[in-house]
C-alpha cells in the first residue's frame, strides 16, 4: 500500500508577520501541493508585515490574505519538520520532530530594498528544505 502521507512543515517566528509568512508563501508555491505547511508565532501581531507582502507580490506570490496566528500543539505535533526563525527560547521543540533554525534578519521596520534579500534567502532555504524532503 502506498504511503499517502504528505510531508508537513511548520514555520515559526515571534510575530508570524514576516519571515514565517514569507517562508510559508515560498513553500506553498514551490511544493505545488506535494507537501503541507503552516506558520505560527509565539507572540502573533495583528497583521502580516506590509513590506513582506509587497516583496512577495513582486515575485507573484500573494501572502496578503494570511493572518498572523499562534502556533498550536496540534500543528506542532503534526509537523515532520519545524523551522524556527529568531524566536529563541519561545520557539517550540517537539521531541522526535526534525528541527531547523534559520538565522534570518527580521524584516520588521525595514524598507523593500532591505526585505528583498531576506525574501530571496528564504527562497533558497525553502528550496533546500524541499530537496531534503525529496521534493526538488
């Protein structure tokens, strides 16, 4: 019997407004339905960073409909991979789950010219993650 389990990834940062939303946008775009992903924050803010939304729109990915949310234990336990981004001790660690910590600049308060390289670095990391999951 074939394994129908889609790999599942949780992207986590503090406010779930920038890095984790950009990562989710890239992941969904590049995975093309071959994997599942969620994003969450330890202290979610009210809206997705408008500069991150604009930077992703430049590459044809709309993350403007997303809303920051807190990660949940249910999503955490369902994830095969948890990718944390700058949330330090508030980031979730779930025993038996693969964990990656991506050291990325927080786009909060930065202009579009400063956010573009962060967006592009996240794409490279998402491509590497997908390759590691056999989805390149």
